[in-house]
């Protein structure tokens, strides 16, 4: 399965949530590969606590491969190379967890037919080796988004199972931006159709993920004054109505991640130890991430709408 993680804005929790999804799927026994296609800021390794690739690798990363300067991109075995206490050894029953980073000195770059061909070839090779390939894309309608739309429109990739996860925070601006990224004049659907994708099939492969969603009834807001609590509930309802009007309402949402201080301040993997032993993270957050990971392959969640 090929999973693209996209967002119109930065700061949506796209990378940290995607990394947690990859981690949960690997814990469950899947072989997972995480591709850092955020070419302007290849920092996914920080979430996995891999010190040698915190801002990408010195050479041989995805920039080098896609531009023809490397035969194969550099790979990081997260279980072997992470400095995270829990990730230092591969748990019993876990699958592979591999990170493919970008280049430290890289940046956004324009694509050409050769770049698209190398991208398609990479997806096909990884599909043979891994159960899930999770591709973390640059924010906005970027060169990375254009490249993967072009690559997945190629005939040789037509049989691959493809998912799109579009992340947004639970704010008015982010909801509007997420709608524009997918359904706008130059959005993912329009751009995909231009490149040869079938519109209904592409739409059916897209679901939204709401990140940093505050719950007005949670303990975090238990001590706010009554007028403020009422205002929070009204804001939450207004956002639900806005999302529904923009066609990204609950039927198109794969899952939501609650507002979580650990994710906001540390941007790290949420392990069971964080929840049960040190208790720095909330059970609700861990469970929401597990549900998201499971929903990736839940056919009911991806039935045509």
C-alpha cells in the first residue's frame, strides 16, 4: 500500500502523526518504509530520534536519487539506529521500520520525465519489499505533490493500492486550506485528472485527518470559566458545520488526533511506555493513533462516498 501524507499548511502535525502511524503499523507486524518527500525541510528523522539524519543525510538521500546522482537512496533502519530508549531494539513480532531521508543540502526542485520515472521505479521496488510505503510530502501544492501525481498516473503503477491522507488542524483557516488543497482549481483532484487519473477513483482514495483537536469536555478545559467553555463549544460546532459545507465533513475523515502536549512540544512517537509508565502522554492520544493506523487498511473506511 502506498500512502501519501499531505497538508496545505505547515504545522498541521502531518509528519509527527504520519510517523506515529508508521510506528504503529510496524509494531503490528507490517514492514513499513517512510519516505521523507518534504524536500525543503527533510527532518522526519527527528521524530524517530535518528541522530545521523536529523536534517537529512549528507549525501545519497532522496534528492540525490530522484535527480539521478545516486543509484539507490540511503536507508535508515530505525530499530537499529534510533536513540529512543524504546526503539533501540526491534520488538518481538514487529515488522521492518525503515526511513528513507532526504539530503541535508537539498531543497525543493522542479521535476522532469526522468525524475518522475525514477520516482515510479522507487515506488514499484518498495512495493515488492514493504507492506506500507508512507510518503511524507512537502506542504502545499508542491513539486513533490506534482511528482507523485505524475508517477502514480503511469500505467505500471495502476494496480497499486494508493491512499491519500490530508492533514489539517482544527481551525477555520486550516479547514479552508485543506479543502483548497484537494478540491481547489489547482488542487490534488484537478492536478491528478490533468495527469491522467480518473477523478472518482482519486477522490475515493482521499481522506482527511484532523490534528490537534481540542475537546471542550476534556480535563484540559475542566477549569475554564463557564462563558469560555460555552464559547469553545460554539467554536467546535461552527467548525463542524464549516467542514461539512466544504465537503470534508465526518464522512470523509479517517480519524482525529486530540490536542496533545507531547506532540505539540516534542513532536515524538507516542509509545505505550509514554502512556503507561512515565504517563507523560494521554491514553486518548495513543488510542487515536492506533485507530488511524488500523483504519489505513480498513475497507469500510475507504468505501466510495
